């Protein structure tokens, strides 16, 4: 089962997030440092607000040597539908 990675800002996450998701703010200066600490062999469904940041994050993760399946999950609602995870508000 894929892990859910939310790359939105803390303010966006505070408005609602997927149950069980991991959080790494794509806009933070230390995004690469934080994301590289994750399990590089796991599969990830990465999402954000619009799908733009998550798409960029997937590319960066591949460049950093992540070998599991990396899926751009798009928006919060799209990722909820894909994963079946509940949205926590």
C-alpha cells in the first residue's frame, strides 16, 4: 500500500488533510532535506492543492533516488478518492 505524502503548506494542511498522511512542505527551503529522509523504496501518492507542487515533488523524489512507485495524486479531494483515506478537518 502506498504512503500518502502531502506537500502543501502548514496553513493548507490545517484546513484539512488525509488521515495517515505524511507532511513535507514543498515551499519550505528544506524540502529536499526533509523528503530525502523518507523511505526511498516505498510507494507514494503525492498531493497538494492543485496538482502542480505534487507533480514537481514527484520529479524531485525520482531525481533523489526514490525507487518505489511515485504517483501525482493531484488535489486533496482527488487523493482522497484514489486512496480511500478520510479527510480530517
